[in-house]
């Protein structure tokens, strides 16, 4: 049990995340057959962090936070006591970009088909091999992409200067961006050519200002339609730096005037409840940059709301 979990006054009558989490080979007698099973994979990688490293510690910190939670998503009133929680461990990262990415891709591809992957990064570059792994895992399926991020992450990669700001670019040719959505773009480090290039490929880009003018209900309706139309599901990627630095300071490039924490938490829930999702990844959580642990806690709440949305959708489809 994690140090975080031991600090909680534990009520033994409740279903605790830490007690239900098991390894891939363990016999889980608590999960109800046919109900959702969430497969967790950690990717402790920060070789591509653009500024300040530390995201290698993100997966452990998020899992520690989750171990202090019950399986009742209180604000959504969703019980997940019947779901399966499988910890697939962490990818063994080595001192090679190419080999580390190969291992990430293989680890994602190996997650059993009946598990809903929850991938904990790591810097945002891990989304490239994660999506490639999902393409192998779901051979023949087409899925869209909804990203929460302050950055477009579409810079041209320079050999020897790899960073997490070009994974959208490196996916070109293998992923159809006509079904991609980027929500919360705001970082003042681009020019109009970047926006035009993204939208010319079919990416739906919604800046923070545009979201606030239209409202979240309208924005999510458009985003879900764009990502899911003609696809078999939606991959959700959350870069924690999309959230205002007041609420998520523990990240390589914190951003002022970002999205509010509850906006991302609730939006991920609404997406998972409204449409088939194929996976969630959360990236750029850097615990050394936030000694309070608050950023990891926000990430854990995103995970909980995602699980709640998947669980509610599953229950609705069984009626």
C-alpha cells in the first residue's frame, strides 16, 4: 500500500482503490464478470521534456494519489466497486529514444482487448508510441483523438533535439487528423501558420477564448461529433499543462490563464459517458515541481471521472 493511502483514515466497509488494484496475473474475485476492467500502464519517461524534467515520477505519484481514494466517484455519484483494476506496471525506459518508444508501443499493444487502457506519463511525446500501440492493439479499427493541451505540439522535429512539442507532427502519415480535436490551446509561442497547418489537416482547434465564448456544452458537442463521426471510438489525451498553473503547477511548462481543473475533470467524464472511448493518457505531471502533490491529485481526479464516465456508459448499454 502506498504512503498516501496509509495517511487516509480507512473505513473497511468501503471499496478502496488500493485494495482492488491487482497485477495482470492475479485472480480478481471482486470484479463482476462482464463489467469494465481498467488496465493501468505507467510510462516514466521525461527525456523529451522541453524545459524542466521530472515527469518520470508522474505515474507513481498519480497511482499513489489514487490509492488514497475509494471506488466511489463522489461528485458524479458513480460507484465503481464492481470494476476491475489491473496494474500492468511501468514500461522499462532505457537511454535510447528509439528503443524506449518501441517498448512503449509494444506495452500498449499488449494490453488485453477487454481492458480499458489508462496510460500514465511521462512527457507528452509518449502519446505518439501509445497511439501507434493502440493501432496495433485495435487492428482494423479507426479512432478519433481529443486532446486537452495549451500547446499545438506540431513543431517539425529536429534530430538530436527531440522534445514533447512535436508528437502531433510525427503522427502525420499514420494517424488521420481529420478526426483530431485540440481543446484549450493558448500558449503564446506560435504564429498563424501553425494554426492554419493544423486546421488544413482537419484538426478541430478550440482555443481557451473560443471555449469560454461558446461554453463547454457546445464545445464538447462539437468535439465529440468531430472525433467520433465515422470512427470506432475516441482516444483521450490530457496534458496537465492545459490546466491553469494555479491548479497544476507541477509541470514542465505551466501556463497562466489556462483551463480550470474542474473543466477538464468534468469534460473527460462527459466524453467517456457520451461516446465509446478506447483509452486515456495523462501526461506532463512532474511531482518534483509541486511538493504539495496537488498536481498529481488533479490528475487522479481526471482518472476517476474518466472511469466513472466509462462505467456509466457501460451500465446504460446493458439496460
